[in-house]
C-alpha cells in the first residue's frame, strides 16, 4: 500500500532482506514526495536512493541493519525571501529494524550511529526515503544573503498601527 500518493516499493520481510545481505536501488521523482511539497520551491527533479541490508554483531548477537543512502538536489523555499534555494541532499543513515513491541537494548539506544525503526511485516521503502529526507531538512532554509520581500507600494507607506500609537498618547474624552 502506498502512502499519500507515493508509488509503493515494499520489502515483504526487511529482516530477511538484511539477513540475506540484499540491496535495492532506485530513483523517485521529487513530485511524488507529497509531504515535502510545503518546503519546496519546485517539484522538478529526482532523487537517487539505495537500501542495503546486513547483519552486524550487536549487544545480544547478530542484529539486522539497513543502510539508506539518498542523494540529489532539492529546491527549497528560502524562509527569508521565499525564493528558490538549491540544496544538495545527502542522507546516509544506518537503521536497525525492530519488530513492533520489541524492546531495544540500552546499549543500542546510546549508539548515535544507528537509529532504531519499528517495522511490521513489510517495509515501504519510498515512505522510508521520504521520512529520512524530512528528518534531514534544515529547520529554516535561507540564502546566505537575501532580503525579505517588500511590498510593491514601497516602504514610505504609513503603518496601519501608527494611528493606534497616536491614540495611545492622546487624553481620553470624558
């Protein structure tokens, strides 16, 4: 099942995918990542992604790992001038899939290089790609040097609050 219009690319058993050391590569159109549309100035282009499974020695024996790499260029909306801002995306995250309700060992929680993700029977790869992109975005993207947009009327127009300021200093009528 796809999430919010994203074409689905599911892995039926991500734990088996990791145990078999499999990998999956693909490309997704930026326009298909609907949850990103609010922060983008343009929906043009595509992002390349790669998902690799492996098993590593963990706290309690061999544990599955998924390495997700996403690369490409996004056109973000500058928070200052509202224009387009070209931003190079490079996501390279190692994820530890865990089954719903499975406890994560304390040692794994302290490891900043691995993020645990709860995975049911199957994993929607493109939804995971979109999630990781959203987490990687800057909080307030902006150009190094730009000015906020000005109104077409110019800066000489009196503020509508100037009249209120003049009332504040006047004596009240009784």
